[in-house]
C-alpha cells in the first residue's frame, strides 16, 4: 500500500498526526485528510513538503514566530 | 515504489503532467514537483485532491471560469 504518514511541524518539532494517509484535499477550513482505516481530520496547516517514496507528508502551522 | 502520477484539471479535462512524482513542495512561484527519474517542474496550480493508494495527484488551474 502506498499511503503516507502525516507530520505537523510546530516550533521546530515534528509530530505524527495521522498514519497511513490516503486522501488529502484542501478545503475552506483547512486540509482534509483521511487514512486507509477511515479516520478523518481537517488540519489548519499548509503543506510544507511531501516525499511519497518515503511515505511522508509534512505540514506546517500557518503562523510562524 | 509509492510515487504518484500528477494530473492537471483544466476546462473539465485531466491531463497527465508528470509520472511517478516523488517530491512535492509548494513554493513562491507554484508547486514544485520532482519524479523518481529526476525530472522537475514547477506548476502554477493548486492541489485539488490526492489519492495516494491510487497513485494520483490532481492539480487544478488557479483561475476557473
């Protein structure tokens, strides 16, 4: 399977926010993500970088200090 | 390998713009994509939807009529 793990970068630290993400869709309220287990989340962040071969999506908070 | 094919939605039609995308990174001038063969492109579009299990990234032009 080719899903990816989603991490959020905040204050220089990465936190895993969802494993095995399949679907990602920018929406009005944030970025909607859903994984292969049916878990859903809308996160208020932007995409910083994705590396699909490494199964990695990195999000970044909107506001940086 | 878990790369995805990138399509651009324009006037209701999808066009394949890059096969086997590994890296994706929003930048100032657009979205930078690079595939596993080292090809690079910066596209002036936004992400509409991604389905990683289906190996699919769909971009959409900025301006919609």
